[in-house]
C-alpha cells in the first residue's frame, strides 16, 4: 500500500507524519492532486478545501458542493477537546467508544448535501465535523493530536486505503 500526504504549505504536517510513522507507515509528501478516485483524508483546512468557497481564502477545489463560513462564536479560534456525535454509518468510527477529538479552527464546513455528514459537534452552534463522499473523507478536528481516538481513526482510514488497494488490484 502506498500512502501520500498532501502538503498545501500551511498546516501541521510534522505531527501528522509522526503519527503515521508510529502506525508503521512511510508516506510520500506531495504538493497537489486532482485524483479523486483514491481515498483522500482531509484534515481541518484539508477537508475545507474539498468545498467550493471559503471565507478563509476564497475558492476551494470544488470537489464537493458547499461553502466554509466562519464559526459564529465569541471566542475564536475554537481550541480544545469536543465530543463528536457520529452517524450510524460506520465511517471511520470503528472501535472508537467515546468520540472525543482535539480541535483548532475558526471556520466550519457547510455542505449542500446533508447525506455526506458523518459527525457533528457543538461550539456555540452545531456544525458538521466529519464527512464522507465517495473516496473523500474529511474531519475538522486533528486526529494526529487526539490521542488514542485519533490514532484509531487514522488506523481505520489506513484500512479503507488498504481495502481500496486490494479492490483496485483485482
């Protein structure tokens, strides 16, 4: 299985690479992709870039319909641990008993299709924090900073990638 991490030039790349190394992975770092046919996990801004438009920086990749407005909260950025209310769909929640994750963000996603939402949290308002659409997976929180739950979520994603690789090689 070959794993790549997209470096968009502004993020927590070192922590993510360290977390993946602890899981026995040696990912390649790439700087952009337009291939939506392989599993992609967008983390924080990485997920926000899947959408069409954002208050933070204008146009996104437009892979998903929706926008990325600022959080409506008196204290920004939102920094800290939050519970995530997950959907019945398994998404990446397998073997995560209490889904609590670490957040650092000022913006939130607003997808046009509610059916892609796999998790919601509350910080002065309720908003989606996890999505799945085809091969695109995204989380607003930082699994690489979220202890055992984040490690489990990354392992679950690696299983998605491995399953995809096995199906593609048939």
